[in-house]
C-alpha cells in the first residue's frame, strides 16, 4: 500500500494526544484521570459550599450573631481542610499521570526516531532542527500543558455552570426605564460577567495572537544555542589545540543574537498581554461590587448576600475569563504542538522522502536480500542528493573470506560507497544484493564510544553483558591495549579519555568480539603507526578467517593484507578520461 504524500501533513493536535489514551497503558491513564477529575469536581462542590458559607458568615457579623459566627468558623475549618487535601492530592495524581504519559510518549518517539535510521536521514537531509529538544522538552510540554489546560477547562466549565445558577438566583432581575418603557433583565449579573469577559478575551487575542509563532521561534533558537554549547564541550580538545576560543565566542554570540532578537518580541508582546491581563484583573476586583451595588443600596439584599453575590460574580467572571488567564499557556502549548506535528511529519514521511529524492527523481539504489553468501553489487552509480554524480562504481562481488581494498583519491566517494552498502545512501542507481541474515559491521575512521563503562563501549552495539570479561580482556590485549584490560568496569567519557589511536584499537577489538560476516573498515587504522596497524590487520585476518574484510585506505602498506582492489574515481575524472 502506497502512503499518500499529503497524509502526514494533516497531523492534528488530537492526533498527537489520542494515541496514549488508546494504548496498552490506557486503563491506568483513564483511572488516574478519573481520580483527578473526581477531585476537581469535589473541589468545585467545596467552593460552592464556601460561597454559601460567606453569606451566612457575613450576615452573622452584620447581625452580631456570635453563636452563628462560631459555628461558621468550624465550618470554615472543615472546608479549608477539604480544599487543602483535595488540592494537594489532585496535584500528586495529576503529576503521576503526566509522567506516565510523558514516559509513554518518549518511548514511542525514541522508537520512531531511532528506528529504521530515521535519525540519520533527518540529520543527513536536515529535515528538522533539534530533534533532541522535541523528544525531551516538547514531549514534556505536551503532556504537562495538555493536562493542565484540559483539566483546568473542565473544572472551569463545571464551576461556571455551578455558580451561574447561584449568581442568577442571587442577582435577580434588574429593572430600569428606557424611553418610558420598563426594561427588566433577569439574572443581570450573569450577562454583565459574560459581556465583561467577552470584551477582555477579544482584546487579548487581538493584541497578542502573534505569541504562538514567537514562542515557536523562541524554542528553536534556544535549542540552537544549547546545541552550540554542547558542541564546544564535545570538541574542547580540538578547539583548545587550534586556540579557537575567539572564533567560538563570536559564533556563540551570533547564535545568541537570534535569542536576543526574538526575546525582544517576546518582551513586547508579553508587555501587551500583561497590560491587558493586569488591567482586567484590577478592574475585576471592584467591578462586581459596582455591579451588585444597585441591589444592596436599594436594600433588596443583606450584606452577607452582597458578599456572596460579589464572590459568585468573581467566580463566574473568572470562569468566563479562562481564555484570558491562560492565553500565554495556550500560546506555548500551540507552539509545542506545531513543533511535534512537524517532527511527526518528518518521521512519517522520511520513507517517502527517501523514495522521492533517491528514487523517482534520480533513479534510486535498490537493496535486496538474497539467499546467496555473496555481497553482489551491480551497475552502481553514486550521486549527490541533488542528482549530481559522485562516482560510477560499476559491478563487483564480495564473497565470504575475501579481502578487498578500496582505493582512490580523497573525495572520490569511497566512504559514500560504504554508506550505500549499509543502506544509508539511497542517492544513485544500481542494485545491491546482500545475504539474508548476514552480519555487516561498518567501522568508521572515528568510531562512536558511548559514555559509560569501558566494557559497554567495547561491546557496543551489543549490550554491555553480551561478552564475558575474559573475552573483552583478550580482545584488548590482542589489539595492543593491555593497560585497558583491567579497566572494564571504569566509567568515563571515552572519546575524551582515549587518544585517536587508542580509540581505533578499541574499535578493532570490538570487531573481534562481534565477528561479523562482512567487516567494512573506513580508514579505521589511519591514526596508528605502521607497526600497530600491521598488528591490527594481522589479528583481524587470523581471528576473522570466515569474515570478508573490506578496507578503505590510502597506505600502500595495507595491500599486503588484501588480495583484491577496487579503485574508485571521481565522476568528473571518468568523464574527462
């Protein structure tokens, strides 16, 4: 079935939210949500009780009724205790639900991002910026803000309907003459609260709607700056050797300049939002007293009812003003949703992108799995993503136990050839047939060493307990690293701890442990002196007898360890010839 190219462009906010609530964790999720909602509803009931208490309490004060006053204080103790307990445990269970949701989302997004090399293609083709931020901060924001906003809206809605009845009944009708005709507005304070909130909401949105795009941009530039700082940490040694501090500082200042420029927009629109919200809030303090004053000064209601009425008006007005009070959070939530929609689209379309860019437009490299024991390459042509040729490789077959050396000038496409054989480079033409179930291992010039124990780095990409300590020590010793044999349990940032030559010998020891069927070495011994390089290749040839070894290298001394040579030329050189 062919996916519709436009299908992933229609990802909605509900499409991001729904999966968790129908997942394998749905019963726990709905259970926790039910508990939180029940507590919210109980708090609404407690607030209704508190509103009624206000009328009794202030009437007792006005009437100098001390027994009722004392009894009201006891009632207040019960109400306050109930609100404290409900508020505390509601937050506790909401945070529990929030983290479970975030944990599920993180697992799902990590599987999609790391699965089928999506992370590699996204970086290679620059399809999305800062995926690390989207997996960490944006997923946390989606779970947290969605729960806060949705539960807040639900609680506000229930509160609104509960207090509208109180406000309607307490305020009664307001009668006044208009051109000799008596006009009566039933429940007039409800309409006043509605009109007051509607005007405030319209002004808030009219003045501050650009906050969504500004927040989106702010998240991006902050992530860019954080990434630049991490780059300096990861490359501190090289920067120090080059004495590149001034260049790095200038670069960081340039990146931070984007934060500064966008922050000025944030400040400008936040100031506008603050003016509207604070003005609205300050007016809301006195406005209910003004609106209820005609009833009180006409002696239609008592002082206690007057207080109860103004309190109910404030609650209804706040409920109507939910949009105003949460505008900033809504803008931030919308920016988060937009970033995750884009990230989802990229991950869902990366297969389609691969097909369109690497296939329809420029031919595409086809990879098939066969029952043979031979890696068969037919009419292979490597191209850049824009369709420009890199190298015409042609056809060749690599059998088990073979020893191939790939040579050619720098930039001819030797490393790109290995990426194509690994299925990471679809741009070009031709066919690659790989044996079913064969274990292919690719060792680059600078191998990745995860942070953690030396044994975990040595066993990578297998888990740290995949090989015995004795096997790991033997591999290190054979690769001339006996001093590391007793440090398997030591944790460190090994890319910074070991020299380039030591890192390459660790990678060779890793290959001895993994025993791949096809081992590809891309300048994997370039940091070694001839003696150590010869020792590594001798160990590989002797201990991986059944493996095919394919080396990309420039040194002629390595020809002695290989029996066949594949020479790669630049496409322009072939055309000129």
